[in-house]
C-alpha cells in the first residue's frame, strides 16, 4: 500500500511544474518545491539501481551541492525556505506557512538516503494536500485560501504522524539494529573522503578536510583519540558508582568527518558489552531539537536557516498536540521498555572553530506566543520525566570530548595536535592540585568572585554547610571522565545568599556568540540579563531568553566551578581562538557558572565520592529538592555553562565563618599554596 501511495503522489507531483491551476505568485512557489521533490525522486531511483554509488567523488559533490544549494547563504536571500523572502513573495498570511512547508519537505533528503519510502510519501502527500487547497480555491473563481484550513492540515499532519516520526525517533535512539550510519562507518574505505556522501548530510570543507586529516594520522594517534573517548565513558560510570555491566547500548553522537575514530570507538565499546546507536539529528519539525542538534550531522549549510525555523511548531502547537505527542512517547517507551532500560547514555564528540554566528531576528519567522511557550515548557518537563521513568538517570552517564575543524584557521593541524595533548593531560597531577583547592573551599561559607578591567563581575556564591568535614566535601574533584579534558572543581551552590552580577565580555555558547553577556542574580536566580549583540536591547534579551534561559522566566545557578586547565587557556590565547573554544574546554579555563539544573540532576540520591574518599554532599539546591514534593517543579532540562577567562578575573576568595579570606586566584593567577604549578603555562605565555 505504501508503494502504491508513493507512486500516486510522485506521479501527481510530476504534473505540477506543467500546470497553471494556481495563479502567480503561488504557482512559482509550488513549481519550485515540486522541482525539488522531483530531484529527490531522481536521486531515490539512482540509490535503488545502484548508479549513485558508482558516481565519482566530484559527481557526488555536485549532487550534494544541488540538494543544499537553495539554503546556502549565497542563495538563501531568494529562497522560499527564507521566511522573509516567502512573506515578501507570497504575502504575510501565507508566507510563513509555505516557508515551513518547504523546510519540512527538505527533510526528505535524509529519507531518500535511508530508503524510507513511507516518510517520503508522507511528505509528498502533505505538499499535495496544501497544493490542492490553492488549486480548489482558484477553481472556485479566485476564492481566497482559508488560513484556518491550511493550519488544520499542518496540525493533523503533526498529530497523525506523531506515531510514525516521534515513535521511530525514540526507537532510533535506543535500538542498535537501526544501523544505517554504523554500516557506512564499518564498511566504507575511510581513507577516501568519498564515503561522506553516503550519509545524506551537507558535506562542507570542514567534513572533507577533517576526514582527510584523520586519514593521514598514524594509527596509534587515532587509537589514542578513541581510547580517551571510550575510557572517559567507562570511568564516568565508575566515578559515579553506576554499574555499566547492567547496560548494553551506548549512543554515539558526533559530527561527520571523525569516522576513523568512531570505528575504533565502536570496537572499544563492544569490549565493554555495549552496542552503538548512531542516529541522525532531527530533520522534521516533529523530531528536531528546538535549539541545537542531537545525533550525528554533517556541515551546517546555513545557521540562519536553522534559526529562522526553530519555532515552526508554533504553526500548530497547542495543548492537544502536546498531549498526543506525550501519549505516543509513553506508548513507545512502554512497548520497548526492556530495550530502553539497557540504554547507558550518550558519548559525544563535539567540534569547534566554526565562525561565530550572530543571528538576524526576523519578524517574518514563526515564533511561539506566550501561551505556546508555557505549553512547550510543560512538554519538556513531562518528556524529561517520562524518559527518566524508562531510562533512569541514576543508572546512566555520558562523556563529551571536542576537536577543532579546519575552519578554525591556517594552523588547524597544529591546533588539532594541541587539542589531542590537552585531552590527554596527566589526570593524577590535576587530581592532587585540585584537592588542594577543594580543601580551601571546604573551609568557606561563600566564595566571592570579582572581575577586572572591563569585566564587571561582582558575585557571591553561597556554599553548603559541611556537617562532618572529615568525611564530607562540598566540591567534586573532576578530571577527565565524563567531561574531557581535565580539570575543574565544582559544586551545586545554595541559592539563598547567592547574589550579584556575572559578566563576560564575549562567550561562545553552543553555536552562538554572546557579546557583553550580563546576568544579575538574586538569591541564586536570574533577576535580569542583557547582551550587546543587537542595537535593540529587547532583541538581545530575546536572544538570551531563547538560547540560555530556554524561555523560562528565570533559572537558578545550578553549578559554580573553578577551571584549572591553564594549558587549554594558553592554547586559546596562542592561536587567537578563545572565542571559538567550546564550552567543554572553555569551562576549564576559568571560573564558570551554570544556569539551569545542577550537574547531578535526576541522580541526586546516588552517593558520589572524591578520590580522597570523602562524600560529595552538595548535589541539591532549593529547587532540585522540590522533586520530593512535585518533580515537575524540580528540573528545567537545561544546563548552560558561562566562563570568565583568567585575564578578566580579578580574584576568587573563600569567605570563612570566622571572617577570614582565603585567596585562590588573584589577578588571573593561582596563589593558593600548592597550586603554583597551574601558573606554569601562563608564565610561559608571558615569556613568549
């Protein structure tokens, strides 16, 4: 039946470019999108008869360009995927809807490569249903198309196919038998970058040059990279007292180009009894993360395109749809609960070095209204609780490591090699030095952090009280396990008494850059915030609200940490890439403060110990403790770290109950006795 539906839909779309059933300017739109669909159908035929696989790398590169050309920056200004252009050409009433429709149809690229004919059929039928609305209205003597009817079509598409897209998405995340990407990685010739064109993702210079660079590295270097990645994962379970032997599935998430490392990692995980799930980042409005990407993906052809469509769900989002989606999720988890229970957590390879992106805020793009924001926040909370029911937080862990991409600059190879060195620094040395810092912090009731120069930070962080200092500690001694590289000491602050201003002149969070980011805290919660990215202060506030607060009215300070990796800091300064370091590395290059959940969310009751045997007792704050009364009030499902670099740091001083001060850092240098070794990279930088 699916094949019959596919053939009927395909044949109908083949007729549209020749028809005049719809008047201009809509005719141009439907013809343009039809031609894109026909391009997909041609590619599908090539996949099925094997001719695509026989193409040269240059011919595959040409195909890749044709599939993504319309949304690349140089053509995006006149693309129907651009809501501004769509509104200008098609009018305010219809432009948003038709721009969304084209963006959704573009997800068909993935379904062609994965051979998912049913998914492609659903997209074609959605497109034809909308086209029919316009054609019927035209036939009725120019009657205007009903916006209500169009939005109904979108709503029922989203609602009816939740049990296809959303349900399959969960299975993709937990079922190792869904092995499209793994088959490519295991069987392709990874010394030839041609294999990259088998995934159906956009392949840019970063992906090609990364694969080529890894192909040139000695086997022992690749093995070292894979071992750092997989051992960090294994040690993370040990350090948090979790039993990895109970699990059999690991989620591998990465950016294309690193397949040579991933192939060895798969073998390493197999020795731990783990099979991989390697799933594509979402391409449909029903599966995409609102901010960022989760899964594997290639190059990002145009981050502005992603930003313009991040809230497309606003065209149909209501309480009824959310209830439907949660119902599908619950049914799917219940149906696959044994498999879900085997899920151990994600192992992630991130990249950095891409040009910082500051989005253009477009009034033509779909945005969620206040009511929809509340509905969506309720959904994320309930979805998090639902997942935790079947994939228990106290039983899962993760690891993350990051490497640069060629876009970082002409010294890419040097920076790559330096990053490998940073990711393999001596953990034993950092464990010892960080314990010295923790011993000082454990004497305090609070910590005062002060900026210097242009940095306006003036912040007091309230610490938990130790009941038994001989057996307990406030801070975790964190080296290279779940968060690679070393090193930091961190805690979950008490909220009451945590007050003041956090400021950083520039920071790169996720894929976005923030300039002069300021946050004011009152009793541990964000009371106000701003940045200088935009001329209009309200646009800046909206930018922070969307991507840092994730549209919560406020967030608590979930973590306070002191990063100790001065080697990473000096690397950033040496190559002029401080603003491009990912938060994974940047958080180790100064004190950092996370807004959102604590580092122990969903597993606060798991007992955790430092290497010195002391139990970490600062895992909760006043909000996370609400889980004991109403779990929906305890978690925000976000955690964003903001780092003050050493050169913007005036001091970090521990305040004791006796009124004394213990200095940890003064003027960007570690001054606590026993920590001087951390200044050596900084001193070498000055000597140069």
